[in-house]
């Protein structure tokens, strides 16, 4: 791997402990890490040189929650206008039953590609649909896509094992047995997991949600994860319906249920966590739990705004996630929306743009347990994005260009993304795959997928649910 020198960057938002901003500095990357940040660094022989003038450099963002396979169903009128979360899931489960490795592979090229283009360098995705009919190597297909694009990846081996006959929400044909799931954890960890610093791939374990997995699987998962130093992830306290369901099923609130399973600690992160009270937030902080907040998805679904500012005050680790069909898939849009929503919701804790950028980068890295990411400092991973501020979007914004990226910008596509010392987005385009081919392939697959599902269920997915047409 040759050295990479970015020269005379307009502004470097280091997001280090002092939130330093450096003007007119260079960044030298050697191998997997940032070697030096300074003025007029002499170019090492053979180094690739990038002109940083007119650009803002940010640490790579970290996406902490997603379901990339949902691209094919995200604009279906029947599900995009679902009545509530359980209605949305039940209609989707029947469609997702038709999933296969090619659908997963291409959706991952799309999801990971868009995240790279909006400045993400480490992505976590939670894939949890393993139909009884499908080839089970579906996480493997996502991993191949991440390698083909050159993005750092933290896939979660999701799972569902509590079917409707046991009181769960999913139908039997998209669930697996606890034993099969545990065996696949082992296969994936043995095949792919790389815990070393500057790793490109680590595996996390993620039984999907309280209403789709057994308590037995939750207990066995956390035990296996702790024996192998893995991170664990699940959905928690996303909707009021989940509160009601947990009260009926376990006689507990969702977070109390996690405590009862020992699913708390610095190796656990939850998605959403909107419905948590003050005492629970305090305990989450004491345990050092992590939260993947998904403001766009939560707002669109009408679920609410997660109390992340209070969580951070109490010691909870917080990052952002673009979350499947419910979000835009765009990390900068997620950060912008978070700022707007939290300014609207907060009484006396109006967040600053810098705090939102920090949650998007360093916060996410802490949530996933990748401490070598999230800030631009010597010794940190060679990951960053360069944003071209010489665009109409930012015209006149010469006083605080870093803040202007969170406050403005119709076009969130970065100029350059570098992962592990390698340029993977150049002039706003993916370097390692042909975007037009990916788009055409995704559209063709989407048509085939939904046609297949409609044939098997007899449903017309072009119709919006009844309540909204009355
Ligand atoms: Zn989710």
C-alpha cells in the first residue's frame, strides 16, 4: 500500500478531545493509519498526492444500525404507508421470505455504496431474515459486497426464533431454531472475524428484537459473545406497542427485560431506545450500554425522538444509524435531521453542530467498540472524507465551514472517501464498482422479487392500507 498525502486542506475537523480545527494543514497516511498531521509535509517517494484546497476533512462517519436488504421494499405503497410497526413487519416478512444471496449482495452494494458516498467508512448492518427455503449464506453475500467496495464492515448476524405459535410476531417460515443460529454464529466468527486493530471486518451477534427471539437465544448469545469478545446488538424500546407487548409477555418493560437477561454492558448496543425513562437511562449509563439512534426513521414512523442528549450526559455511548427502509440511507442527512429534531425537542440542551458530528463519527466508533476510528489524529485509522465546499450549497459559508456541512447542503455526496489508506470514492463516485450497473441490477431484481412475493401471497403491494384510503 503506497503512502497517501493530502495537502493544504482548508479545514480539518479533527474531532479530537479539544475539538481542534486545523487550517491549511496536510495529512500523511501510511499503511492503515494516519502518520502525521502538519504543515508542508514533504511527500514520501511514490506517495499518492491529493489536493485538499477547497475541502473540509472529517473523520469517517460510523453507521451503527441498518438493514440494507430493505431497499427493494422501501417504496412499496403497502408497506411505506403501514399502519404501525407490527403491520409493517407482518406484510414485509412474507415478501422477505423470497430473499436470496443475490438480492442481499446487490442491496449491500447499494447501501454500503451510498454510505461511502456520504462519508461513512465503517458500517454496521443487521441482517436477520433467514427463510426456511433460502441459502443461509446471506451474511456472506453482504461481506463480499463490503470487500468489493472497500468499506470497513461490522455485520451483525441477526436472527429470529420466536414465531407466532410461541407468541412472537414473525411467521414460522422466516425463523430458525436457536441451535441453528448458534452454529451459524460460530461458522461466521471462525471464517471472518478479525479482532486486530485497523481490522476491516468484525462480526457482531444480533437476535433481532424482544418480540422475535426466544429468551433462551438471548442468554446463549450473550454468553457465546462474552467467551469470544464480540459485540452484541438488538432492537430495543422502539415503539409504544413494544412496551405493551413486553408487559404482557414478560411483565417487564423492554429495558428491564434486557437487565433480566444480562444483556447490559459495554459490549451491548441497542437500536432506537426511545421508550426509556430517566431511571433506565441512568442505569444504561452505569452499565456503559450503547445506543444506535435513528432519528429519521423514528420521526417518519412517528415513534418519537430518543433522549440521546440525556443519555450522553449519563454515560451512554451514542451513535447514529440510517436504519433500513425507514431512513434515507444517507449519513449526512441523518446528522442534519438529528440536529433539527433535537433543537426542536430540547428545552435547555440545544445541541451544537459539532456535537452531532461527533456522535456521527467518534460516538459511533465507541458504540461499535472500534476505538481506533472516529477522529483525525496520528495513530488513528487512515479513514476520512473530504467535502468540497466550493458548491452553491455552501456559498457564503466562509465563517464556519464545518458547521455549514451540518446546517446546509442539498447534496450530501462527498468528494473523496478514504478507507484504510485507500481512495474508495473519488469526485463523488465509487471507485471499485460501476454505479450504473449496480442501479440497473437492483431495479431488475426489485421487480422480480416483488413479483415473486405477490404471486406467493396473492397480495397487491401497490395498494395503501385501508385506513388511509377511507
Ligand atoms: Zn432496525
